[in-house]
């Protein structure tokens, strides 16, 4: 004996119809705001940059940089060696060294090709007419990825992998040790595959292979753990909430394609507390800067991961 499936009453169907009509434009509006707003407001905001040389010589450079109120956070260094060390430690994005032979700009395209180009344009524009600005790329981006496109493009796939892993664990009803093993195992394999593609095949990463694989795995685990953790609290709706947070907020606010200091202040700060931004910062540190400034993003990712 078969029974027909119950049809929702007209009032329920109307409510669902209205929900669909309103929900889709709301999601589109959120996506446009999240992606378009930071892109339309790209500008330096307290961007750390150094000046080095004799105090009298660098005073003029420092005044010129500070004319753009709020654009640069200027750090003074005794000489070129100290400025180079600050760049390698990721304390500043670049530095202007004023010496007897004229000004020299130190950059780090590995930190951000966009910032390096912006600094070169800013320093050249402020120099007296006819002045030749020597540019030295202290920590250069790989020749196979001079624009940092591969590193920037790696953020979203890691997020999607994490969403997929967290969703599967939730839908399969895995709990406790089994859920943890599934999340960690999936993240580890994703990290290995991603390192094989970005480092071994594309040559876009130049650090220690296994450290990069670990950073990529931790980025994935942070998302999968967050998705599974939220879903365990509020049900399967947590999958959607986690995915929206990571993809529509975390991805455009990550600053991995430019720099967090180039985004609107709230977006840049928030992005570094979400897995895509923290993951991009960690990968950049371990791949190009021998782990400098890696502790904070690693801690952020670890906190998200333990949510699962």
C-alpha cells in the first residue's frame, strides 16, 4: 500500500516562495559588498615602511611620506643593513635608504608585488626631477610567479576543501575521534597535494616543502574544523553559515592578493582573524621569509581548527 507524500499547506509554500525571492538578492548583495568594497577602496593605511640613513638626510623623506596622512607607518633605521633585516623579518614592506650616492628603495615583491610597485611609484614621484632611484628587491617573488598570482589563487581552493571536508563529516554523522581523524587526514592530504602543485609543479613557492604542506594543511583544517564545529552546535545550517563566512567574508578580506594594509581598515583587520587571511599570511611567511611573523597566523588557524 503506497501513500502520497504530504503537500505543505499553501501558507507554507507562499512563505518559502517569499524566502527564496528575498534570500537570493540578499546573498548577491552581500557578495558584491564583500568583494567590491575592498577592491574599490584599495589604498595604503598605516603601511609599515622604513627610512634609513643619517637623521638629517632622512628627515625630508620622512616628512614627504607623512604628507599622506594615515598612509604610511614610518620606521627609522640606523643604516641599510638594519632596514634590510627589517624587511626580511616582515616588520616593514620596504625602506628608503638615503646615502651619499642618492636614495635607494628596498622592496620585497615576495611580501606583496602590489605594495612594491606602489612604493616605487610613490618614492619616484616625491624625488626631485631627474633623480635616479635605485631599486633593490630584497626578498624577490619567484621568477615563475612574479605577481604572486599562484599564492593568491591558493586561498580559495583551501577554503573550499575545508568546507567540503567539514560538510562530509557532518552529513556522515561522524563524531569524536572519528571526526577528528577524518578532518586531520583530509587536511593532511590536501596539504600534500597543494604543495605538490604549487611548489613542485608551478614553482610558485620556494620554502621548505613539508613546512609549506603543513601550512596548507592547517589552512584547510581551520576551515573544516570551523564548519564541523558550527554544524555540531546548530545543525546542518552551520555548513551554510560556515561557508558564507569563509567564502564571502574571509576570502575578499584576506588581502592575500595585495596586502591587509591596503584594504579598508576594518576589512584588513578582520580578514587576518579568518582562515583565508591567516592562511595566506602563514604560507607567505614560511615560503619566502623563513617563518618570520608566522606565529600569529598559525595561532589563529589553530584556534579555528579546534572548533571541530
